[in-house]
C-alpha cells in the first residue's frame, strides 16, 4: 500500500514484514519489527507504524494499548488511508460498525480505489443493512475488478435486496452472457442460474421464470430443485397436466413428502372428498410402505369412511410398535367425533387382545381366524390410551393405563416418560420429575432422556439437580452451567430463568435472560463470516435466505420466552424494589437487645463470608477467562471478540431503571412478534408504569386489532379509560384530541362500569374473562368485593367451559395477593373446590395430603404471591 509518509528502503522493508506477520497471524514477530522502526529517533512518531503496532496489540488482546497506539498514529498522519483503515478494523473488532464505516469512508478520501478498504466497507454495509451504500460500494468494486465473478454477483445482489429486480436481472444476464463463451458448466454455474430464476420469480414474471428454467434445465445440476420449481410454476400458471406429471415424478422420488401429495391434488383439481380418497387409495397401493397416502386421508375423511381408514392405520401402527403414534394422530382430536371413534376402537382392541391375543375382526373379514398379534401390541394399546386420556384431561384413566403398560413391560423408557408427562399436565411437577428421573436411570447414556429429565427438574424448581444431570454430557473441567451457556443451550437457560423467577431469585433469572439475549446477538454477528463465503462458493439462494432470517431473528420463540420472563421480572422489580435489608438492620441496631444484636452480628459475618466466597469465585472465573484468552493467543487465533461485561445477579436485580431495561427486551418483540397479542399487552404494562399515554394507546390499538375480546386487553382498556378521565384536563390540546379521537371506537361513548358489565355479560361462560372483569369491578368500586368473589369462586355450577389449572392458579394467587381485599375464608373454600376438580395438582392440595413441603409447593405456582416474593428475595 503506498504511504502518505514514505519510509526509507530499510524501514519500508521492515514495515512490509509487519504487514506480512499480521496476515500470517505472527503477532509477536510483528511487534519486534515495529519496535525496530520506532526505536529509530527519526521515526518514533511514524503514524502508519504506530497504527500497525496498535492493530497487532489488539490481536493479542491488549485492547487499551491498541487504541492508544492507533489514535496516536492517526494524530501524526491524518491523511494516511492506512491509519484510517486500521482504526476502522479496530472499531469493527469491537462491534462498533457505524464508527468503523466512518473510518473506512475517511480512508477512501485519501485512497478512493483501494480494493481492500472497499471490500471491508461493503461487508459492514450489508451487515448493517445499509443497502443503498452497499450498492454504491459494490459498483465501485465492479468498476475496479470487472473480471471477477464476485464483483458482478455482489452488484446484482444489491439490486435484488433493494427489490429492483429489473436492474438485478440485467446485470446477471450480462455476466452470464460473458461466462457462456467456452465455459464448463458446473455446480456453481447451476446455482447462479437457480438464483437468477429466484429473482425472476420474486419479480412476479412467472412466464419468464418458467421459460428461463425450461431453456436452462440441461445446465442445472440440482435436478430436485429444478423439478420442484418447474412443478410449482406449472401449477401457478394453470398448466395442470404438466404439473400433475411432475408431482407424480417427485412422489416417486420421495413418497414420504406430504407436500407433494397436497400439490398433486391441486394439480388434478380434485374438490370432492370421495375423489381425493380414491386418489390416496391408488397411491397407497402403488407405495404400500409410504405413510402419507395412509395418514392424509384421515384428515379429510367423513364419518362414512373415517372408522374404516383409521382402524387400518391404527392396527398397522400398533402391530409395528410405533411410539409416536399418538403424536401423529393428535391433530385429528380437533374433531370431537373423531376422538370418540378412536377411543371406541382402542377399547375394542384392549378387550380382544386380552381375551384372544388378536385384534377384532374387520367388516371385510367378519371372522377372527388370523394369526395372533405380537405380545407387544397390547402394550402399545395401553400406551396410546394413556396419552389419549391425558389429552382429554382424564388423569385417573390415563394413570390406570400407563400403570398397566408399566406392569406389562417395566423396562420400556417411553412409559416412564409418559407417566411423568401425565403428572406434569395434572399439575404435579415434583412427581413428574421423579418419574423422568426413573426413566433416565434406565438408560444413563441416552442424551434425550437426560435432557428431558433436566427440563422436568427445572419445572420443579430443582436447578442444582438439573445442572448435575446435564453435567453427565458437558465438557469436563468446566461447570455444567457455564458449558451450557457456551453451547447456547437456550431451552435449558429459559427453563432456568423461569425456575429462578418462580423461586424469587430475580437476579439469577435476569442473568439467564441476558445470556439468551447475548446468544441472539452472537448469531447476528456470526453472519459476518458468510458475506464473503457465500459469494465465493455461489450459495446465493441460501445466502439470501440467511439475510432474511437474520432480519427477523429476534422473533424466534426462544427469544420471546426469555424476553417475556425478563419483562415480567423488571415490572415486578419496579413495583416492589428489593430492599437492602443489611442497611435497614444497621439503622436499628441501637434499639436491639444484646442477644438480638449478637444474632445480627453473626448474620452479618455470614453474609460477609458469603460475599467473599462469591468474590473469590468471580476471580477464579476471570482467571479461567484469561487462561482461555492466552490459549487463543498461543493457538494463533485472532482475538477480535470484545470481552463482555460479567453478568452479576445482585447488580441485575438492583438496577436503577428497571423499566428502561424492560423496554430493551420489548422493542424487538414489537417489531418482530407484532402478531402475538402478548407483545402489546406487555408493552401496555411497561408504558402504563412509565406514564406514556400515547404509547399506551398505541399498544391497545395493536392488541385490539388482533383480538378485541381478549380478557387482559379488557383490563388494559378500562385502566386507560380511567387515565383519560383523570388527565383530560391536564393534557395538551393536540394530545387530548388525538387520544379521544383514536379511542372512540374502543369505548363507543360508554363509561367504565357499562363497558365492564357488557364484557362480563357477553363472556359469562368464560372463567378468564370473568376473572378480569371481576378485578375491574373491584377496582371501580371496592364495595363489590363479595359479588366479584362469588363470580370467580363459583366453580360448581358448570357454567364455565374453559376451566384449567393455569387460570385457577392465577385466581388463587390473586386472592392471596389481596386483589379483592381480605378473604381468608373464600381462599380456603376456593382451594377445596379446585382440589376436587384437580386432585393431582400440588397447588390445590391440602397441607395434610402434600407429598412435599408447603414452601416448595407454593413456589411452583405460575406467579408467586407478594409475601412469598419478599420471603425469597435476597439481600
């Protein structure tokens, strides 16, 4: 690279060796050569050498020194593109991409045609989705390197991502015309053609897309993708005969793909159920071992055909012993009559298998003279019925059948897993975890059962036991919790966060949520490696898919669960901040008796000792990190990842502005999970506490559009109505006008009591809706406590059609919190009623019948009461 401040030949040769050492990751040698140049009094302040020394130090993990040298070099040579480029590389290593882009642009002012700087700039622009800037940079690279394939592809892709399809196709067409002169067509060329076809399809010109595929099919190596695209295009262009032929070929290639069967029905234009069933029958005869032509008819079959078809399907599954048979059939239970037919058949199987060892005769055979079924057939019938009754919430029968199955074959692991699942659904996570532990003990080398057992342990709030269980499969020498974090095992961390939340350990819960958030940040950073790789290897369709996935990454269910947990914890910490008990105790020492004072001092000494131990553990962790960092250096791995701040639970739990932290988790959900009404309900709760009236209105509008009859939304609407009544005189005229105009269709000129009464009357058979309406009733008029309590505790009348353990638990917690005033007698009566409905649930179990200590049982509630939270909060 030409220098703005050139060195003499000897020093220039040393400088080139510094660059070479950096490229080959020989950082210590690079520092030696830099020292030789800088030790010369004439060049002690040579900017580019100082900058390269700083860049080398950064790769060795000495970040503070690196910044010092690079900035010093930049001050000494502001017109050097090398110094600006190096400063940009330093900013990029710290993930400060906006700053790095500014540095690269400054470097280009002094060296506008530098290929390496332009490439680095383009990588940052696509990473930050600055598509306009990316297009300009790729154009410059194309002008400088018109013979390189990546220059053309990158420029075309910039137009594609900007949805300027005509320009993208023009560039791709020009490049392909140049390539076709004496070129051997290979997989990479094939991928380029398929990418070109993808752009044509997204432009909406289906005829051109079809013509393009048809004319280039000899050059496309990926025949499966070619045929799938041709079949899809023929179907969309109404070329039904050709589409039918292609989908038949695809089914022949893969008879297990259910998508092909559905598209074949569209191609044949079959609307009548009888015709569709005849088609499936023909296909099942052609492919007798394929499952889709036997399973798919069950979804559409009417009462005339269903029993015959499902009978044949169930017999085959039970005879072969397919464990996930119920999972396969579960979707049919949406139709109640289908569930009843299946239950009737299964009970017949039990009776005949026990009496004769055979399935009952079919209508076609009328007699039962065939061979006896295998002994395991009865086992799998028991297993299916246990899951069947569990799905129907008949826990007693489910347990009877699973016990019969265990008695039949006590060594089958799936039976113990299912028994644990039954107890989980019945509301007893402690008993559920014990049965999973039993299953895990039968095969300690099975990682799936091990993980499932750990999950059930976390549901029972046994975090330490779950960690020990997972330690069997984690790396030795590192704690299981730390190793699981390194492996981004998010299901474990999510369950941990929820367990800590239930246990009142809010700092630990937040730590897990922040760890998951960091995983998503790392996944977004990891795409950096693919920007050049995919362009070089021509995996362009997959690359576009990756970019689009990364844009919506935080809409994933893993992030949603962690964000919801974090927001709930931050809201609780805002409502009830953790008290510094130690400080309060110091203020009261003067009034304490000598014996009490002695106890307090002992407690303080223990707390101090515990703090010292935690500090020592943190120091050990830091030593481990340093050793890991050192090993990275010795392994010649570039240390370009900034060391993140350590997550300390105590600090997280005592954050100064919990609502601001909640907003950080909320904002990605508002963008990427806007179709989930929970997002907007959580947003309302946050902004309600922040007293942001317009943002509250925005949240209500978005939620109302998704489900205007949601019970929690009703609560939000009434509370916002009260805010409007309270603040209408103090609001700015414009704000007041906007709020009243936008909220008119919510309230329709009615007051809060009218709205609440209407909502309760229209949802009188729904317990969740009645519960929210009763809370509002008590909020509006405290004298209505008895009326509200009667509505939500009256479970014997059978008027509610949606009673579940979850909603009954929420009501119990609300009663204990005092949301309806003091009501001890009603609480006891309510628990008694719930226990009759859910006899296996530990939440409603009377103390005398409990198999576990009351403290543990109470913490398994979906949300703990205020008293329990204060009892479990740590100083």
